[in-house]
């Protein structure tokens, strides 16, 4: 079945970025000159997804405003004769058909996904966690959709994580079925290195079958009292096969200040307008050892 819909969860508190996120959404922090969430929406569009459902919460209006038209701003840019910026702000408002649903209580990622059931309906869908920005020649979600086409099951994106970092990821127990594709035999949430069944960690891209909704209803609150998507996936695994795909590309975890900083530097080094001056600046930095 062709996948048409994308869910983007952006209702979290973003506590790791306080105080920056006290009155603005984490997803609107800019990487170079674009808010984080725009990278993800552009990936969804470039992957051929037609409708985007963003899960928001109290204090997240800036996200809706960003993807809406701003007639005043367009008027100002037109008067200034800045055609390039005018086209850019218009392009953002025409990127995709987006609808919003509010998560009234932040009861976890699994809960955020579950409230989209009526909007998604009885069809498989793509899920994006906007903390993860993926630079790739072929958009990471587009690669995953091809895997879903072949196997018809839920697919999670995985990457090889350093053994000492397994406790930061959901780790899969894999059975390789083709290059980059694994059948998931089990999932372990944030295992210590000696308990990790592999070094393949789940990152923020998923394709989920609609059965995830009934499963999430049965998923008890887990770590931190939140309904965890990984717990839901473990229950789903008892009903149907789940695959993992080791995507081609580079993931940046923008969900922590250090990850955000690294992503900003790496993207700047890949940005044609900034790279050479920025490299020059970095070279001249007298870094203390
Ligand atoms: P995180 O675990 O990174 O939480 O959520 P967070 O709130 O974004 O950030 P910290 O940990 O407080 O700094 C993973 C994803 O799940 C979404 C988040 O927006 C993020 O995309 N989420 C989490 C929700 O939409 N609702 C929730 O109740 C929890």
C-alpha cells in the first residue's frame, strides 16, 4: 500500500535546551538559517509523502506560523524588491499539506503517536522525530519506503552506534536479510554495552503499520512514566514482522546542546555560501588542548 502520510512528533518539552525552550519550541531552533523542523518536513516532501501531521503542544504556535503564509512579511519583501527571500518565504508556506493535532499532556512519544490515529486512519504511515536531521543523497525516508515496498512491514531506521553508547538507544537483535536490511528479532531499550544484542541503534525515522495504534493502547507507561514507542514496537513484534534498515547518510542528533552544536558546524561546512570562510575561521581558532 502506498504510504501517503507522515507524522512528525514535536510536542516534547525540550528540557535539555532550557532555558532556550522556555517560551519557544526546540524544533524552531535554527540550524544555519532554517528551523530544525523544516529539514524534516523537506525530507518528507522529497520522499513523496503528501500529507503531514504535526503533533504539537502548548507554546508551539511558532511551528504553525512558520509553515503558514505571512502576507505582511511578503508585502515588506516585495516593497524592498527582495525577490529571492520573497520566493523562499512563499515556498515554505507551500511546502506541503500540513495539519496539526495538540497533545494535551506530554505522556510520551508512544502517546504522541497514538493520538494521530484518527488522522492517519487504517493505513501505514511514516514517522519522523525532528531531533534527527539526516543528510543523504537519497532522502533517508525515501530509502526506507523502498524497503517497506519490498517487505510490507513496519521498518525502523538504524545506524551503527559506538559500543559504549548503546545505553542511549533502542538496540535491535538483528537477523540480516539483505545488504542494510535486517529482520528485528527483539528490541532492547537503552541496554548497557554488555547487555546489548548488537550495535544497531534505532534513530528517528520509522514506517509503521496501523496496528501500532491498537498496540499503543495496550502499552503500559514505561521509563519515566511515559508511554514509550519502543515498548509498543516490542508488542507489535509479537503480532507481525518488523524490519530495520541501516540507511545511507549522516544523522545529526540535534536533541542536545552538544549534538546541536556539532550539527551546526558540520552543516556549515557543507554549505556552499559559508564553507570556505567558516573553514578559514575554524583553522585560525587557537584551540586549547
Ligand atoms: P525526547 O525524548 O527527545 O523529549 O522526545 P523532548 O521533550 O523532545 O526533549 P527533552 O528530553 O525534554 O530535552 C522524542 C520525540 O518525541 C516527542 C518529542 O517532541 C521528540 O520529537 N514527544 C515526546 C512528544 O511529541 N510528546 C511527548 O509527550 C514526548
